[in-house]
C-alpha cells in the first residue's frame, strides 16, 4: 500500500490500499 503506487492515491491513501 504505497501512496505512490496507484493513481489518485495521494488524495485517498485508504482507497489505494483497497484497490492495490
């Protein structure tokens, strides 16, 4: 769950974790 792994993750670090 990196804040720079997914697009738009910077705005929603919680979302990137679920979509990772």
